[in-house]
C-alpha cells in the first residue's frame, strides 16, 4: 500500500515540476517576442538553445534577463489597464450633471429652446 502512495506522490511532484517548467518556457518565449530591443538573430539563438538545452537555457535566461522581463510585463499590464479604463469611460458615457451642463451651455448659446432644455434636463435626470 505505501509503495503505491509514494508512487502517486512522485507522479504529482513530477507533474507539478513539468507544468511549472512549461509555464516558465512559455513566459520566456512570450518575453522574447515582446522585447523589441533584441534583434531577430538573438531571438533565434535563444529559441535554438531552448530547443536543444532547454532547462539550462531557461535558467540562464531567467537570471540574465529576468529584470527586463518583469519590466516588460509591467509595461504591458499598465497599457492593458489604461486601454480598459479608456473603454469603460467611453462606454459609460457622462454623468447626469455633465449632460445638464452641456444642455445649459446650448441653452445659453441660444442653440436650443427652453422646452428642449427642459426635455434634455428631464432625460438626464431620469
């Protein structure tokens, strides 16, 4: 019974190690193509070494370029957050106070009548 238990533990351990390695490998490959300062030849060299000496190359890459990897990831996260915020602001529209202020400016400029201003004001407050 205990022999089977430890076999299961080893399977879980090696499965975890393999999945962690794959995640690191995909992160490295993604970072290679995200880095615009690195020339195509150097990217090809890194990929070739990742194919033939994968564990050692991944370890060297993480040590040598780990800081830049984190900076590029942070830059991408900030860009995605800014794009998300801009989209939310675009979709959400403006507040009722903004709509009333715009209508008041149009009314003051004489572009709309009193009835139109009241209608826009009622619509904004609804």
